[in-house]
C-alpha cells in the first residue's frame, strides 16, 4: 500500500483536477418526519408532493424506508394489517398516492437481536485498552441484522475483547463506523464509551483519515478530483443507492489516479462523508464502476479473476481518544487484487 501511495503522489497534476457535482437541488416532493414521542414510536409521516403522486403505496414505502432488512413483501403485510394510513384511513398496497395527501406508517417493532460472542479469527492490526483496529476480509458482515444474526465482526469482537462500548446498544457494541460487507480493509472499534465518543466526534468533524484503493473500469481522465453528489435510495431497487436529489444526503469523495492501464484505472479515494455504498455509487456516477462489484459494476466477465469487488480500505488514521496521539494504519491489498494488478502490468 505504501508503494501505491507513493505512485499516487507522482501522478498528481496541479492543473488536471476536476470537481463533479450533481444537478442543483430541486424542490422536494415530500417531507419526512420521525416521531419519538411515547405512543408514536417508529412512526414515519410523508406529505406527498407532485413527484411522488401516482406511485403505488407499497413501492413508495419500499424506496423511502432506510432499512435494508425490510422487504417489500413485509411492507405489503404492514399495509394490509393497517399500519399504513392515508389521511387516517387504511389503504391497500396497490393504492395510488395523491398529491397533498399525508401518508403515515407505524412500523412494528422488530424482534430484538442481541449479539453473542463467537470464536471467529480476527486480523488485528492494533489493539490497546481503548481501541481495536482490524483488517476485515471481504464478505465479513460488520454487525448482526435480520438474515445475519451471527458470524459478524461484532460477534468476533465480543469473543476477542469481552468489553466493548455500549453507546450503539447490544446489536452494534463498539461499532463506530462500517465498511461494506463486500469491501475489505481497516475497521476500528471502541472498547469503552470514552473512546467511542471521541472517535465518533472525529468522524463527524471529518478528521478521521479514510483512504481506499479501487480498481475501476475505463480510463479515468483526470489525475485527481472531487465528486460532490448527494446519495439516496434507488427508486427501482431499495437495496441499492444512487445519486439523486430525493431524500438524499450530501456525499463527497476525493479521488487520485495511482496508475492507468488503458481500459482500467487504479485509484485512491478519500471519504469526506461516509454514506452507504458511497464510493461504489460515486464511481458509477462518473462512469467508472469498480471491477467485480456485483451490484453497481455491470461488466460480467471482465473481473480479472477477482473473487469480489476490487475495493480496499487500506489507510485509516485517527487521534487516539485517550492520548491524543495521531495513529495511521495501512493494510495490504487482498491477494486477488494484487494478482489482478499483476495481470494488467504484465499483459
């Protein structure tokens, strides 16, 4: 990783830089409010605008609910059971939304999940009494969720550390940030609440260094640049995300070209924000999807022998929550990614 970072420094140009943004934000088609008062827990309310008018209620809710674990069929069951109402009246899943109407969803409480310790090997990069940093392999889910109640990083951490911060509850103990299941690389966790609060504050202040290495399709034309484009759920597939203005959050990714191979480019990416699938969505947005990405890649048969997506969280830096000392960690690329690069360099 160190050699790759050095190559990135030599490839930079003071003039060949670009900033890519989404279209100016337009008028919102809906307003969402979360109510936490007693008796109204898990209640979501939408005021329907012109852009959302005419949509089926079940399809609209499937795109609006920010929870990967909730399926469209489950949403349809909620609607049939009367948990969704328009103007205080029960509706059917296939009912169409009307402009100016108010849609309310009372989400039933999910069955509680409590993570249990499991003896799963971890690749520990750093550990002391406050923080642990691991090199997560590709395919390793970070925390339990419906469909992944066990076999996660959290289960492994509970066995390895015994004590973790409790700020995120029993499902995500110690977890300060996440990286995608299909992304490899560095992940930090907090062993106590003091460490958790400090690391979370650094993430919010954008002072945590998070640099990724990715192999993408095509020849990225600019040596470096910034992608400033909001990300929200894909209206056609709620498990995916896209650059959009509707219900989106600002997302900023900085990129630097490390090495070009004609029809492939090796890039380093630095996160300013940390949205779900951010790098994958942003690279698709600029026309350079990540090699081997099963959801956003779209180029089957050109994966260079990769066993998954070529995206690796290789550099992580933060101020130690107790000492204030700056720590910077690096993790080598996975073997299949190194092999893919070797193929490109020797073809």
